[in-house]
C-alpha cells in the first residue's frame, strides 16, 4: 500500500471513528450528531495547523457559509469523500500556492484564510440556497460536485461552491457513490484527454497501459478508456485483480509477481501510459512506448519532481516520446 493510501486510510479511520464515538455516525456526513446549533453555526472537521492527524478535530462552532456571489450554491452535505489531496493538504501540501490563490480570489469571510483548514473536495447533498445567477440547479435538488482546493472543503455540515462545479445527482447512484466520483474522474479525464492529447481526435484503436489501476483515478481511467474504444492493460496488487477484471480491462497484470515486467513485454507496446499511482519511474516504462507514434507517458506525480526526469526528457524527445507531468492532488494519487 502506498503512503498516500495509508494516509487516506488513517484519515478515514480518525473521522469515522470519532463520529461513531461522539455522534453515532458511520460515514463522513456530519449532519447527525448530538450537538444542537443555531442556524448560523455548523460542525466541520478542521485542521488547526499543518502536520499529522492529531491536528485534525471536529469543531462544532464553525460559522455556516453564506451566499456571497451570484453563482454560489450552498449545499447541505450528506456524504463527502476522502481524496489523496486531503491527506497531502493536512501535511501542508500546496500551502504557498493555495494561499496565493486565496489572496487573488479576494474572498469574503474566511475563504482567504489558510488556517484553520476544512478538508474535503467531493460531496453530495441538498441545495439549500443559491445565488441569483444560478440556473442549472434549484433549491431542494440533490446534487454532487466538487470544491476547488483553495476554498473551505466539504468535510462539514454545509459547503459553498460555484454552480458550474455541481450537477444533479443521477438517481441510480447512492449519495456515497456520487460523492466519490468528481475529483478522480476529472483528474482521469484531464490526464487522458488534455495531457494525452486526444481531446480533438478519437482514441479508438489505441493501446493504453494504466499503472496502478485499482485506485480512484485508475478505475475511472480504465472505464473511460474502454468506453472510448481503447485496448486497456493495467497493473495492480493481487487482491485488486478481480476488481479490474470486473471493469473489463483487457489484460490485468499483478505487479507483485516476480515476472510482471516479462508479462508486460509479452503484451507489447502502448500509445499511452498513465501512471495513476504517481510512483512509477518513467525510465522503467519508456521501453513500453511505441516508437515514432507520438506515444505519451503521463504521470500524476507532483510537478516538483520535474528535476528527477531530466534524463528521461532528452531520451523521450529523441524517440518522439513525451514525458508529461499532470499536476493533481498529490504525489501519490
């Protein structure tokens, strides 16, 4: 298990464990707890200072956000996800950049204040108020959506986001399912379509390798690629093989097996390699890219790792390969 997944598991255990003891709750929604609040006060999980999990606590006296912009939507949160970005932001990841974005935004209330910090990017819930320019949803609608990283997150009773970042929840999805989709799906779509340079052309018939296919981004990437008509090979740990087979990946390789790379060599070369784990070495996989086909290696590793791939850039350029770094929520998504 990667450090990113361990951090998410620990973060989830702390939130759900605390809620179970103090609020008889087993999910991330904070709407069921024994504390009575005035209408302008809510509960939220907040980070008092950057560091470990002991800096995270449930606060029951947080000011409820209010509509301040014409496109704002205020949502009562029913379910919220844990993203690798949350674990990374707990440790201060992106602190300088996000603070700069808050300053440029010129937000009201505490939206430009970095600490205390409310985590949570994805959510599902009910629209309880909206700005005068909101047309895509109505008060009372059940929606799912996402919060941009520099604004207060969804691990709270209520959250505000722009109306362009929410949509009505499909009826066949549960609140929990809907709250787990947006951030990872948009990351996968952007990495493949935009960074993979297939946004204007059909990828049908291409061959793709998804490294670390069992995570949030990986599972969404596999489904998107299959829907687009791409032949998909993916790697994962032993216990995740049945899951990825159920997603109709063409070939699933257990990377824990000693002959995993040999199995990959037998499969052949690829037009697109997506490192959904953010931990793979580009040097290890360059040989699996198709020559002279503008093949691409896309990684979710932080842009800070650019200095580690200088030698890869030169070799990739000569062979018309592209090593593309897609800035996402954490080095280990």
